[in-house]
C-alpha cells in the first residue's frame, strides 16, 4: 500500500521525453520496441494461436459507466453473474464453467491461482487497464494454468495518459477516478510509471419486485426498495518499470478497502449484516533474454481479509462476527527458446504457499494455532510451438503437472499429483482464415474457503473432491478489410467439456449456499462473435452463445437436468456511432434465456433482456467530455414465467422478478452523468 501512495504522488511529475527530440528507431533499441510498439505479448494475436482468445481494447468505445463485468458480458461464451446493482459482487464463467473454474490474472499475476476463490470483478477498476484478454478453454503455457473454463488477463496501461473523471447519478452513486501514466529517461535506461486511484460509493437502494414468497397469491405482490445495500470502496494501483536494452524490471502494488451492507435474498432480506474487505497485492517482475531466448519471472504476495458482521443471524443460522484472512505467496518463472525459426520450446514453473485463518471475533478463537489450513502447490509445464507449411501450420503440445500438499490441521495432511496435458492445432489455408482445434485436460482442487469457509450465507464443505475436466473445441476465425471503409472479423467455435466431481454451489431450504460435488457434468455449446468498423463512423460488436450444461450424476433427482445459472442462449450487441472525438452515441443490448437457481430445476430464474445507452459530447479536444449513461433503459424489473416448470399440466403464468444470482434483483433504470478530462501527450 505504501508503494501505491508514493507512486500516486510521483507519476504525474515523471519527466517525459522532450517533444523536439527525434524519435528513436525501435529496431536499435529493444527496450523501446518492448515498451512502446508492443501492444501485446507474443501469442495474444487471435489469429496467431490455436487458442480461442478475445482481446478487448479499453478505449472510447466503452461507456464511462462500464466496468470489467460489463465488458466481459459481451464476450462470446462468457456469462457474468452478479448480486444485483452497481458495485455489487460479480464474477464470470466461461463455456458453462463455474466462476472458480476461470482464472483471473493481473499483468500475468494470478489473483486466484488454480481457481482458488471466485474473483469479484466489481473490485477491479476498468480505467486502470489498457486491454482485457479472454482465453476460452486452452490458455498459453506461460500462465502455468490449466483451467476448466478459461483465463482472463487484465493488462494495465502503459501509454502516456492522464485522466480524471467524476460521476454521479441514481441511488446517490458517486465515483472519482484518476489515472496517470508517464515514461521518460532515467540514467542509462528508461522509467515508466502508472498510478490509479478510485473512490466509489452508492446507497444501492434500488427498486425490485417482491412476490412475498407466495407465487399462488398475487394480491401481496409489490415493488419495494432494496435496503442495506450501500457500499463504499477505495482502491489504488501503482506500477514502476525500468528497462535497459532487453532487461526490464518492475514492481507493482494494488490495494482495496471496501465496506458494504449485505442485503440478502429478496425473500429473506438482511437489514444489519455487513462485510468489510481489505486486499493488497504486491508483485515484482523481471524480463530479459537474447536474440533466441526470453526469460520472465514474477513474485507476488497477495493478502486479503474479510470481516463479516451478522449480529442477528440474518444470513446464516446464528449470529456471526468473524474475520477470514487469506495469504498467498508465489513465484512464477517462464522461459522460451527458439533454436529454429519454426520451433519454440518453453518451460514454466510456479510455486506458492497458501494459508487461510478464521478468527471468531466474539470469542477471540482463531484457527491459526492448531488448525493452520495451509497448502503448498507446485506446477510445471513444458511446451512446444512447431510451425510448418510456410508458417501456415501450428502444433502446440503442452505437458503440465500440479502437485499439492494440503495441511487441514496439525494432525492431518495429504499430497496429490495431477496431470494436465494439452494439444493445440491451428491451420491457415488463407491469409485471412485460420482453423483451430484444441484438446485439454484440466484439474481444479477445492480452495480453502470452499473446504472450511463460513460467511453466513455461504458455508464450507470439507468433504469436497477435486474437479477433473476433459475438454475439446473446434473453430475458425475470419478477418477481412475492404479498402479503408470496412474492417471486420468473424469467430465461430464449438466446444465440449466433461467434468468429474464438478463443484457447484447450491442452496438449501434455509437459503444457505453450500458447495457440493455433482459427480459428473457435461457441457456442449456453440459460440460466435463478429465485429465490424464502417467508414470510420460506425462500429459493431456482437456475440451469440448456445450452451447445454447437464448434470449426469447418478442421483435420479437431478440426473439429466440443467446445471444452475447457466443460460441456454445468450446474445449481445454493442454499437457505436461517432463523429471524430466530438460526439459518440453508444448502445448495448444483452439477452439471456431463463435458467434455474437450484439443481432440481424447481426454482426458475426469469429470462432477461436489458438495454443501455450513452451519449458523450466533447466540443473541443482540450475541453472535458460530458457523458450521460442510462442502464436498463427500458426499466425492466419483471418477466412472465411458468408458475410450475416441473408440472406440464400447469399452464398458469406468474410475474417474476428479474434476478441474476439466486434471488438478488437487478436494478431498474439507472442514470449516470460523467465529466472526464484526458490528456494524451503522444497525440499532441
């Protein structure tokens, strides 16, 4: 945290190179090429890898109200689940996976290694990032990750840029964000710095439809306000990088403090429960190499504390006042060697230590002494990239293994070894067309909070088994450009996944969520995405996903039924109309079919169709821009659904609230006004 505060003060004053100096030739200065011209590390070009990857540039196409969750919601194959309104907990699943089966990285540093914990996307400020990479299924070996769902990598800004924005709107929502990024010479090298500060708050008092838990008695239905949903969050992110020649050293620190009410399920609201969270991530990085080699390493310390106060036992079965502390210390190294133009060999090694400590604040009892709940993990991968047929064929085999040593108590420990081989194939018959195929094995051990956690509405299950997955996909990518007036791309893929002992969170009759093993699950689906930029005035982004996720366990009560909270069909369409930098009009539409919140498919979640729009005006480049954003433009709060989906003879319909995650309603029409001032030195 101290590093972040120092860099926040120092970055705006970091010297820039004088404008009158001639630009250096990137070919003569590898550091210049590495930092300035490289938009992405090798392999993130969607057409240059067998993996299915979407790269989202964070620029003027997004609304000022956009966050990481809304950006990911428009990606083919991705499903974002949230606990309701602005700033509420949100997580992403990919291709029918659970949120924990998606690994999230920040500049290559894992925020949830091997799927430990589901990353809360609302804690990650979009303004700090230059781009977001979404790997669906197969991920590059440099991540040392073999996730069942995929990988999301958030890349922080490196271009010189300064931005200050102030937002306000519905539900007494306010946000202040400042970002500064600079670079300049330092001694015989070059120094680059970036700092971001974000302050967000809202009452969260949204309107929602409440049927009072009586679907057969509509007379007591009504629209009420969401109480105890206020939150206040402050976060910061700072980074310093020094480079000389092919050597680059970096240090990065990000912190978060968050205080929020926990409103609970709409049929069992909570008026007093609160959660206070604190997180700090400190990482060090080093990169270097020669003409045929590249070596990069990262070390990190991730600390997180969560304090739950539920004095009335509104979320669980008893009064709760506890603090959960999570600590991860890790080291990752990756090396690549290209002895031949058609051959690149790689090796990746990652090791980490994890610890989870629970403290009962009412009694002072802690699990740190006789119940340490610790884990050591080591994973390694060997990879090859083999190219042939005049660089039109790419074959990418990977052999990876994960070793775990768990200590759930001083007397009990266990060790396990898991293999995750993968194989990728890409064939480019035409310059504009590439076909892709991938086959992968995956494993995700239950994390310490799934095993032992207790957060009132979420309880641990120490009997959980690791998830083991087998998956495959087949697809193609087509890109085209006709003159300067039309550019576009089309991505199509089919996917299949089979997971043994899949961990799914279900709710019991007391509305308490418990992770359980589902024996066997199967997911098949199709996904498509298209982009188009027309005459430098209109840009379109669309995605369509069909997913069939089924429970194949031996339990006859759930066998063959759909997995909870995975829509069968999802669609999104984003459009933007612009006139230079002076005017931009944007619209986004998302649609998701109805699904279920439980394994028995008895409690349905209504389908939803949501529109949002924004208008941004900036008369002159030196002036601040003003933007009006409207979320849930049509103010949709309810949908009409079958009263009893398990009884074909019951053709009655009822009105149901539009909810996202197990009874947490989405807000109605929301207005946000944002004033933003930006300065880009390199565009002057």
